C-alpha cells in the first residue's frame, strides 16, 4: 500500500513539473505576430522580418518588402512558401522551440537553415 501511494505521489509531482516546464502535450504555440528571421541560404547569411496574420492554424505571412504567402501551423510546426533573397519560391518548414523561438529549413533554388525570434 505504501509503495502504491509513493508511486501515485511521484507521478503527480512529475506531471506537475512537466506542466510547469512546458512539456505538456497541450502546449500549442501561436505564430501570429512579428518575427526576426536569421539564417544561411546558398552560403549567404540573411535576416528579414516576417509578420504572420490570420488565426493559429492558417493565414498570411508578409516580409519587409510586402511579399506575401499563405502559412499553415499545427501549433508545433509552421510551413509557408515565400520568395526572399532570389526570385524562386522557397518552402519554409520549421518548428517551435518555445513560444518565442523557432528554427527550421528552407528549400527552393538552393537550401538553407533559419532561426526566428518573436519581436
């Protein structure tokens, strides 16, 4: 009986720690807002500001020069096709590290990596 009670208490403590540190399966992130993206594409460093408007699952992303594209997000990942740097469309795929930081890849004429921080 004492062992079962100990296991139950330990499980409750662990669940509380996971909820407080963001390890919950209900942790859904919201991409809406303005982000600074930095990265490397085709051997060149880049940075740009992107703004996401819409709802949590889909909407429009706009860059500093008003180029726009549709985005989708499932609360853990974000995807959009946007042309920056050169004229070919790039497929941006990324995931949330936390509510204010993402990282991912982009592929188009070439490939690269990026990180993004919410402003």
